[in-house]
C-alpha cells in the first residue's frame, strides 16, 4: 500500500510539472513605442512638422510626455506582464502624417496613423498576451 501511495504521488507531481517540457512564462518584456512621419515632398530640415508631442505609459505605470524629433522610439526592457501600454503622438504641423506603433519583444502589436493637420495617432493594449 505504501508503494502505491508513493507511486501515485510521484505520478501526480510529474503530471503537474508537465514533464519538464514547458517553458516558464516571462514576467517582464521588452516594449518599444515607435513614432515616425511621412510627407509628400519632405519639409525643410528643422521645421516643426519633423517632430511630435508624445504622451506614453512607462514600465512602472506612470505617464510621461515629451517632444521628439522623428523618427524615434522609447524602449523599456522591464515592462511587466499585464501592464497597460499606451502611446499618443500629435503632429506639430499641417502637412504629412504621424505614425505610432507598439512592439513587444520585437513583434508588432498595434499601429495607427493620423494625417489630419496637427492630428493625433494613438494605440494601446495590455502587455503581453
């Protein structure tokens, strides 16, 4: 009887472990927010339309804002699973468009574009389904 109980416990523990074949799920991810622009006929270098005002969610759950020369990106290597990802970029001009995207571990998750004068493009999602 003792051997039967030990055999059952060993079988149950191996079944719960998945036989060692499963890979543990990561708890932190690399999240990158990318912002770019497109123009029909590029504006002169240094004009306001080569920049965008950004609002984005950082890896600790806070909101940050800054103006960025385009193209550019913001990258976090310690973004937690279940964390809210968000970026919005507002064009600083009338011409062209502004593009935003979110990538997790190098894989594109979402993207958006705005071509309205002084338009805002934004994307959001939950990390890292």
